C-alpha cells in the first residue's frame, strides 16, 4: 500500500522509465549518472525521502518518453545498486529491468587517484574500474589499482 | 604471460623457474661466457623519469645476451614534451622493438602501456606503484643467501608508503609464506590497501615504528631511503630518518645468516661500517639486477635458457 501511495505522489506516466528503490537522497546523483540532469527535452519527476517497507525511506525517479537502455541503467550501480526499474508503455509496466554492474565499469567514471595515468584525459584508452566486491561495492582502477572512494567517484563522471 | 606489470602476473612456479634460469645465466652476466640468446632482438628503454641501475642493468642484460637496445633518451628533448600521449609513444616504440622496459612517474602507466602495446612491457617502476623486476632481483638475492624463499622473517624498513620496491616485494614474499615486519615512521606507513591485500593472502604482518628492536629475529632486513622532500620541515626529517639507520654495531646480535638489502641509492640509512660485515648484500643485489633481467627478457621473449651453461667457454 505504501508503495502504491508513493507511486501516486506523482502522476503516473504514459511512456517512459520509472526507477524505484533508490536510496534516500541519491536521486540527484542518479540524474547525474544518467545524464538526465542536463537533458531538458524530457519531463522528469523526482520523489525524495518517501517511506519504503523494504528500505525505510527511498527516492523514485520517473523519466517520461524515454526508455533507458540496460547500459545506461548499469551506471546506477554506483549509487543505487538495488534499484528496480520499470519500462512503461501506455501506462502499464511493459518490462522490468535490474541493475547489473558486471565485473567492470567502463568509461563511466574517471579514477579518483590524482597520480593515475588516466588523469591525462587526452590518453585514449578506456577508463576501467574493476568491481572487487559488490556488497559493499568496492572498485579498483584497472591501471593504478587504487581503491576508489565512492563519494568522490560520483564527481568524476565522464 | 604477456608482460610483467605487477607480481600478480607471475605464479610462484613462474618466479622459481625464472630465478632458476637466472642462476644458470650468472656466467653470462659476469662476462665469463658469451651466449647470444637474444641476437636480433631489440629492447626499447622508455624511462620517463630518472633511473641509473634499472636502465643500465636492462641495457647490460640485453647486450650480454647479444640483443640490442634503443633508448627514449632524455624526456626533455623527446616528443613527450610536445604533449605526446603515452598511448602514441607506445604505438611508435611498439613498432620499433620486440620488448619494452619502462619507468613512468604516473601510477598505472605500465598497465596502460601493456594494454596499448603488442610487445611485452616490463614495468621498471610506475609512480609509487610497483617495481616487479626489482622484486625478481631481490628474490634472487634472498634465494642465493638462504636457499629458499619460504617462511622467512623479513623486516622492510624506511619509506614504505612511496617506496614501490617494497610494494612489489611484500606481495611476493607473503605468497611464499614469509612473515613481514613493516618498520616505518607513521607518515610513511605501507598504504592500507596493500596491507589489506597482504592480510587477504593470510600474511603475518606486523607494523611498527621500531627498527632496531626487530632485527635480531630477522632473516632479511630490507632498508629503503627516506626522502627529505616527504617531510614538511627538515627537523622532523632529521628526527625520523635517524631512527631508520643501521650501523655495524647494531647488527652484533643478529642471526648469523641474516642479510641486509637495499635497492640503492642509499644516503645515510646504511652506514659504510656495515659494508664489511657478513650481512651486507646490497652490492651483490645490484649486480643481480642484470641476471634477473636477463632471465626475464628471455622468458617474455619466449627464448628458452639452456639447461647447462658453462662458464669461461666461448
């Protein structure tokens, strides 16, 4: 019931993507990660800090008229690895997707270590962070092997 | 194995078999016999920051085995100052050579170069990261003295934070079940992620600021240089560095077979009085750089080292 009520806080969308179960306060980072924050062409609704049975409290993001791809959604693993995603077509859930981090995050963020070879953005090879553990999430740069600070990492989106 | 970037690129069996090759190559390294195993092969020496021993020993190793060397030369006069990326530099040298030895001030540069290159890369130091070819010569020196790499007690002392030689060496030693005593000033402690990796391997690791209190139990004492520029003021440096010095009188009660090593150059960490003790191994260690690198060059170029090499024969 609580979840249904939350979903109604913002009008149901006709077509698009709903990202649910985002940890409270992380939805702005989700928008950053998905490059939605700067995209003014689609309506976006944001619900923050609403009660959740599963999480205590959570955020929800609804993006209208755009179906996010699996690759785009996989970026969410950095801030909202347990989020659930629904693709909406004609007001009904057409597809359910899950975030899948895989074992490497490629060309999403830049290593946070100031002396890593990848700090030179003119270097053309892919930025690669290896997933060394998923719970809790820990990442290491493929090149310099430094463990990454997740809070800092979010500022290093490419 | 494509290149050697960190010690994780080698299994324990690889390490022992390369060190076995190295011991057979000793007469070649000493110039007592000529064995042109690498004739027609070219090594690219890419040193983006200063190096004396590593660069020279790579060059000597290649030449003793009949191979040739091309050098990047002074970075200040190369295309690097014109803003060339490492990727582009590697593409060029990759086309000129059969194998590349490199040192770069940025961490991860060697792994990056390996991803960009067709030929094998030997990491001769990447920032404060790794220095695995140094580790191979260190292990060779330990094996020469103790006959084993297993279960030794090793004191690593000095700058454990920025010292890339001790980063690579510690990884290798714990894989052979060695006990590590990490002795450094608080400011220069081994990075926590390396300690975590070592403990994950089940390593017995002790961190301490005390050097002299721990050397009597040691089989190996590995000293490193504490750099003045790491400290905010000179007084602090003088106070700290003074606690990480060895004098001949300090080794009066150590184990008879204990060896003292240092990647060199040394400043004041090892007093010249230690040089004449039975424990000093740092000059042999520096020489072993040639033989260890000879064995590595052969392995990475898929050239088999003969089972028997006779010294003094042409």
